[in-house]
C-alpha cells in the first residue's frame, strides 16, 4: 500500500524512517491530534521514555478506533522539550515501528514546552487506510 521515497540524490535518513511515502490508492486519511504522555486515568508518567510510550499507546488506541494499525501510518511528528531527550524518544519511536515494513516519514522538533510543565513529549501521526 505504501511506497518508500528515499532518493539516492539526497543524504540517507538518520534513522528508521523514509524521506517520503507515496500511498495509493488512498481510502481514508486518519490524522491524530498531538498525543501527550497522559494515561487514561489522567496521570502523567515520569520521564521521557515513559511519556513517549504513553503517547504511542494513545495513538494505538486512536488507530484501533479507526480500524487500522501502525502499518497505515505515513507520517510521525514528534516534539520533545530538550535536545538530550532526542535519543530516548527515537528509541521508543523505533520500537513502536519495529514491525512496520515500510517506515513512515518522520519529523522531530525540539520545543520550549507544552500546556503543562510535566509534559516532555508530544506525538501526532497521519495514517492512510486502504481504499
């Protein structure tokens, strides 16, 4: 369903992602809001790793509600509040995508903060369901 776009005319991706994804024919597009490390009971786990894992667990729930899985994801956008948290976030993202054959496009931004000080990570995805 998805075709990776990683042209040899540009530098290879830094990690387990593709520079672009072509998806055709598209059926439904699923776009999540940014998911924070907020558990169903309203608690926020300590640390970037636990928060990133919660973000991806929340995304799994949204994808399931849409009737798709991780293989439908064509783009991941991640946000962390500290540059030193980059490797931890990437490890969680890569583990979440480990079973996905065609890795999505991916962007990571370092931001100054979120709505509450305890939040350290936010993740949003775009997925395309088969026609």
